[in-house]
């Protein structure tokens, strides 16, 4: 869990460094150091949101898998019952 938030936080800082590189401005200007934690926070919050999305998708896939397995079991029981009656 933490690794995804840290990755996206690092990516946010990387985006800030890339932005300053494109603008050809100094990377560590004393007046603009406060912006790095903001970019890290935005990236980290995106990573946290993405973890929630992933968790919901895994839960939905597990529920769907369970429903399909139950459906297959019911069909197998019906086929066996029909085979025994015939």
C-alpha cells in the first residue's frame, strides 16, 4: 500500500523537476521550495485514490468469479439430476 503512495509522490516531485527543467529555471530556488511538498502531496493523493480503485476492481472481479462458480455448480447439479432421471 505504502509503496504506491510513495511512487506517485516521487512522480509528483519528478514532474515538478521536469517542469522547471523545461522552463530552464533553477531546480532548488529558495522561494519556491514549498512547491515540492505540494506536488508530492498531489501525486500521493492520486496514488491513494488509485489504490482504492484497484481494491474495488479486485472485489468486483472476485464477486463475479464467485457468481460464475456458483452458476456452474448449479448447472452441473441440474445436468447430473437430468442424467439420473433419464
